């Protein structure tokens, strides 16, 4: 099979705001990406985590080049993926930095443990995953991080946190199905 790469021109005049608003119709699971060690830690809220492969287990996450967490991922070669439960919207908000908190301040008020490669992992996340950076791919405004899963802790939570149309929503399993 030959791979053909070609540029597909977009309609002239599509603004970043129009694209962002259109993509809000795509619901996404909410995760907090963490990086660093000791007091040199940071984290950010994302909806861009995806499984790339299961053998070996690899995750992808898209990270804005301006994010304060990216230099720590580069420096330490590792990151944590904390998939949030339906009642953790407050944590998601705090890690957006909208309240002005930065670095280690964002971790206050939640219980954390140290995972593989020293990354902070949320104790009561639905799933907490420690990843070693396999590759960083730079494209446009973002970096796509490929992380090889080295640590995994899953809980029996009953709801997941999702983001849709600019709001956090809890997705719960219907127990009658």
C-alpha cells in the first residue's frame, strides 16, 4: 500500500473561532495531563487523549505549544493521563488555569500519588496512567505526544466527565440496560 499525502485546501475564510465552535459539537472525555517531578510540576485539562495501539499500549495527546506543561514533558520524557470522573469538573476547571493558578498550585485540594517516571497521578481518577514519551510530533499550534503506557490504575467509578458544547457533563451508565 502506498501512502499518498496531499494538501486539501479549505474554504477561504474559515476562522479559528468558527472551527473551534464547530468542534464543540464533538464530545470528548476530559483528562488532566500532568508532568514533572517534585515541586517542578504542572498539568493541564485536555479532551484530546486517544488510544493509538494496544500492543504495545500507546496513548496520544495533543498539547498546545504554549502550554506550561509541555516543557516539563520534554525535560522529563514522561507524562500522566488522569481520566476524570463525572464529579471532578472542579479539578478540570482548576487545571485550565482560568483561576490564575499555575504549576504546583493547580494540584492543591486533590489527593495525588507518584506514578511511573515520577509523574503525579490523581488518586481518585477513573483511570490514572503513567506514560513514557515515545515521540513528540510538532504540527502547527500543537505537539502530538505519543506515550508508551508504563503504569495503569483503574477505579470502578460510575460516571465519566465529558465536554460538549462548552460545558462539562457527567456520563453515567444506565443500570437497567
